[in-house]
C-alpha cells in the first residue's frame, strides 16, 4: 500500500495478464475509508486483502465498484464479507455485470455476435473461450447500492465516463479524479462494441473525454499505471489518438464489403493471440460504427452478417 496524495492510499493487486497489475484506492473520510475497486477474485484474494488492510487506521466504510470488468469487480463479494462494508455500483454497470457474469448464456450471445461480425467458426470458439477463463475469478456483490451519475459518495461526485465500459463511473473531488480505466497513462483504454451494449461506445468515449477536460482536475488516479498529473492533456491525447484511428479505419474500407473481423487485420496486424483478437474485433467495431454515424462508412446487414464499405 502506498500514499498518492491527499491522504489517499493505493493498493496494487496482481493480474495474471497484461498489464500485470490493477490499482484499488482508499479514500479517507470521517466515518472511515471508501475503497474503490477490488481486483480480480483470485483464489487468495481474501487473504491478500486481509493483509493489505491489516495496518489501516480505521474501518472500510463502503466499497465502490467503478465498472464490471473482472479486475475491478472480481473480489467485491470477498471484500464485502471481509469488511462488512456495503458495496455501491453504477446502476447501468450493475445491470451489465449481472447480464455478463450472472448466469445468462453469455457465451452463446458472444458466439452469435462474433458470427454476425464475420469471425470464422473455429476462431469464434477460441475467442469465446478466452472470455470464459475469467468467470471463476468473478465474485461480484449481488444487490449493491445503485449509483447514478451526479450522486455523491462521501463528498466525491460520481461522473459518468462511458466508453471503456458503458456504465463506467469516475469519482471527483477537490481536483482529484479517481479515473479507473477511463484515463490511463501510456496505455490506451480499450473501447469496444460488445453485444447488448450502447450502440456508439467510441462516440460516448470522445464525449466523456471532453467532459474530463471540463473537470480540469489536477491529478487522475488510474486503474493501471502511474497517477496522471495533467488529466486534461491526457484526455486531449486520447481524443487525438482515436481521430487518427478513425482515419486509419476509414482508409481500410473500399467498395468490397468487409466485416469487422476482416478490418481488424489491417488495423491490429495478422499475428494476434485469441485474447487480443477478441478485443481487436470489438475495438474495430466501435470505430466502424462511429464512422457509419459520421457518414464515413456504409454499414450493411443481411443474412450473412454485418459488413462495411466506403460510402461511395
Ligand atoms: Zn476495464
């Protein structure tokens, strides 16, 4: 555990995949600490947290989950049990959390969806299996207190930051932004289109980055990597990055209809492991859908699936 300013403490937890770690934060308050994010529910998550919290002066008063991705929500139920603290999670985010991790045939939904977007059957199998490896490490807390954007948590304001996840929430107070995976230093947060999600995640993300600039925070605390001393500049860099990627995506289209799977090759290269290809397809789609909304690509859906061409 280390201090990152303003009395805030950071706990760094291991991840078996890149980037190899995830941060949780402890925000100080009069009635105890607000713990933001929980790490992956690895088999030893509870013991690890017990030892992390051992020397902490005061109790954990509440737990906030910023979004439902495995490395943020995974150990929520362990922590609730360990600390006795209530868990709060965004309303939309919890809905998606329960949908994806809560026993729906999500693998079946993904198979249909990858198929719709041109992924060959044998590759689809690999991509869907990649998602299922996380399932044993997710113990989310059922029936959390539901947060909406604009709500306050012990003086911190919840700000919607959709894009990386539809229901991603950040917390802001006194110029400090607890950014989770909305803003990362050096790494570009993934912005993918997934089934049963909002239709234009990249458009959402670009808007959310503009909102971040208006917050004019002096420090952002991300879910991965080091604190970001100038969040507005980082937000502008990420906006520029996605405008570049949109141009590259547009250039990959022509008269011949191409699926998101096809286009993911010129965008992300030929040589990707299944886990990376899975994100590449979703990320390609978020860019293709944005281009369609801007009139820079044409989307066609027929019984063979969804393809895109240049508008002319
Ligand atoms: Zn995430």
